[in-house]
């Protein structure tokens, strides 16, 4: 009985926190599930978890395929929670085996040819990609099927709306 009460209290507290703008509940597998505290982003660093609004064309495709829902980004699309993998002046190398940043491999970063419903995925072609000033590559290594820069490339730093910090994840 104590366990049920504790879980109920935790869920109620989480719901109250989620109702505020500075906390987000992540239920996707691309980052640890749980509560994340959002703070403003000025200059993200490699390894930071960030909230990112996708370019409109990418967001439309992601929305139509069910990868994201409605949200507060352009076109009323949901932002992504992803780690920053590369910033200027890093060099990203894309191969069939995955992505490296400055020759350091990112685990679970090989692009998949099909999504979870067996629809074709267009990945960034193999090659070397110097990261341009004002952009970043976001690559989730937590889940090999993460929808991230391996499919659409670099995103503008201006598309990052917050830095995310885990509060309670599992």
C-alpha cells in the first residue's frame, strides 16, 4: 500500500511540474525517459541535451510519419530532445557503420534504411561534413533508431530553444 501511495504522490508531483513551461516529460526512447528541466540556450556545448525545432520541411515529414506530435515549433510541430554531437569546427564523418565526430565514433549512430513501419528513410549520404559556424549535429546514441541529424544533417543553433537537464529519469 505504501508503494502505491508513493507512486501516486510521485505521479501527482510530476504532473504538477510538467504543467509548468520549464519541465518536460520525455516518453521517447531516443533519450532517457523521465522529467527534464529546461533552461535557456545561448551557446550549447557538445554533449548538452537540447530542445530543437526541426526545419519546417523535416518537421512536416516527421509529423506525417508520426515521429513527432503537435507542439510549439514552426508549423505547430513538436521539438526534439537530443544531445549535441558536433559543433563548429568539428568534422562529422558519415559511413554505413555510423557517425564519427573528429574520428571518434558515436555509438548506435548507423542510419536505418527503414523506419519502424518499414517505410524508407533517407539518410545523409556517406562523406565528411565540416560543421559550419552557427550549426550543430544532434545525434541520439541512447536509441539506435533515433530520428536525428543522421537523416537531415546539421541544424541551426537558433533552432535550439532550451538546454535540458535530467531531473528524474529511468
